[in-house]
């Protein structure tokens, strides 16, 4: 089966072709970072317009790269949510048009589930059940992944997502958007112990997260400090230490409930090597194994949508929203 995946949930336009026998054939991705950088964050109208401009040329590039014809596609998979409504509608409209033209089935994909399934493309030994830790610009949650399509959210952020906390901290210190990669780079030269930031709600008996209070603490620290690059480095390091302690603490609580031997960590922030190393060490300490997507597949991309489309179709979970999109689509309410 040849599956075309289409991703337009936010600020990346991604397309990919996945073959059920040969694996991922190719993917195309255009990031809108340069477009939104001047505004310090994603501007939905600009994002939607750029998706509309990019999506057809990217499809042409994909077909040329793989030597495939559009008629050879057996299934069209597209992100139907969650995400920005205008962006989702661009992908939905494009996908439904292609499906109609080539007279092939279409499947609506929840891109949070696609993030969870992404490592399966690269690690065939992976299987259910497992803990999912999704850490991105829009989501931070711990998931009990029981089987494909069957998920329980054990805990999630009560305010800011982890990636959002990184971006807001970077903006506060006068850094460019997106802030995550810049925070990671600065933190490498930070001095351990320069600050002691809080670990919000770490000791509360649940698996939820909160990062808004941490952001406020950092703002007060920055205002009271000299505005130097070394201060930026020290704050960046302590931010990473704080959030990683929160992630590890809540995963430990989840593990005490379920004892799964596998943790799948995905989403844009999972590309942060400091966080990867800390979470991998934690997994080893509880005799579990941590899996991550290849870094290029941590952020939104067409490959994970194509793969999720194949796995959902194979499982008989063929959601078709008939042109509707779901800007809010909880992972535990897929069907």
C-alpha cells in the first residue's frame, strides 16, 4: 500500500510517501520559521496562506523524487487536528481534492497520535502498551498508550506547554523565535547552580504539569539581573534543569501506576539533546527503554502522517471527518 501523508496543522507544510513494504520513500517539508520570526510567534493567517502556496509544489517535488505517479497512491492521509483551523482546512481541502481526483480512500489523522506512532517507523521492535511523553510547542502530556487508537491521558499541562515556556523565556531575554534551539545552545555554556528555579507542582500527587509559574520566576530573575550573555546561558541551563526534573518526576509517578517497560518521547522539544539524555538515564534507572523519533521527525512532518495513515487503515480505524477539521481533538476521543 502506498500512502500519501499531508501535514498542515501549524507552521510546517509536510508531505510524504510511505510504502507498506519498502517503508518511507521520501518526504518534503517547508518550515515557516522565517515568516513568523519577525512576529515572535505563529501568525495564523500568514501560516494558512503559506500552506496554500507551498503544498502543490511540494507534492510535485515528492512525486518527482520518488518517481511515483499520483494514480499509484492507494490512500490519502491528512492531519485533521488538533491545530490552527485555517491551516488544517488547507490540508483537508487539498487531501479531499486529491482523493476525489484519483478515486482513492481518505483518512483523517490526529497528529498527536501520529507523533506517538512516529518512532515505530524506525524501531520495528516497538509494541504496545507504553508510556507516551509528548513535549512540543502546543502540548505537554503523559499518555497511557494501550493499543493503537486506545489512549488514556494520565497528565497534561495546566497552562503553558513546554515548548511555549522555552519560546516565552527566549523572547523575554531578547532572543529570536523559535526559542527552543537557542535555549539549548546557550545552556551548554551555563554555570550549574547559578540559580535555583522552582519545580512547579512536582510534589502534587498527579501526573500534570505547570510551567506558567516557572516562566514568571524567570521573568523576575531576568529583570533583577545584568543583561549579559552569561546570564542568558545560566538561565537557559537552569530552565532545562527545572523542566527536566518535572518531566522525570511525573514519569516516575506514572511508572509507579503502570510499570510499562517502554517510554516513547516525541514532539518538537524531544529533539533537545539535554532532555533526551536525562530522560534516557531515567528510563535506564527503572529498567525501561526510551525511544525517540529521528530529530528531523520530532516536529510536525508528513512522514508521521503517512505512517499513521497506514497503521490506522491496517487496524480498520478509518476516520473520515468528511471535510471537517478539529482544532481541538483530544487523544482519548478519537473515534
